């Protein structure tokens, strides 16, 4: 089973995030990755740790899985939009400043099966006698006359 977590428009450049992501890519369990990222001095480590925690939370709350059976399958750092700013300099010139953003996607793989009672809702529809079902005006069958 695959559990996905994403953060879009992270205000860190993809190059800096990839540098940290490459160092933790083969570690394995998400808890070991979090321990490693806590010791990393780069600011990108904090951003990646948030997404790993989000993926762990998705596994626990949405699928009822334990942390022991999980492993990081994929860490993808993509480029987001670039915000273009500038610095005015002498002689009326303007030096561009590119504020780059990133999209982060982490996929966690589990070999456990999810608990069956988690996140399964049964919707029952009951029809009352004499109840009138009203349709919206657009679906009522109005005809338009072309001129």
C-alpha cells in the first residue's frame, strides 16, 4: 500500500532540497529519516521533516498503520514557480533576484494491510413515502429558443 504526502510551493530552492533529500534517500524507515533530518544543519532538513511527519500521520490516521512496517519508497523534489524580484543598482539598472519554490512529494510504502474499520463510511438512502424530489432549475428541462 502506498501513502502519499505533498507540500507545494515550499519557499526553498529545489537544488538545496535535493541536496538534503539525496543524503537521506536510502535510509529506509521514516523514523530514521526524521532522526537524521533533526541533526542536519540545513534549513531544508526542517522542510523535508515536516513532509515526512505528514506522511506518517496520513499512514496512522487514514489507514491505521503502525510505524514499524513503513519504508520510504520515493522522494521527489520538483520545481515550483519562480518569483521574480529585483535589486535596483546604479545607472538605472536592475539586477534580477529569482526566488525559487519547490514541490515535494514523499511516498511511503507499507506491507501491512489497513484496518478494515478505518475510513469506510456506509451511506444509506431512505425514501420517505410521499416525498417530492425536486430537481435544480437547470435540470428541470427548460428549453432555450434560438433567435
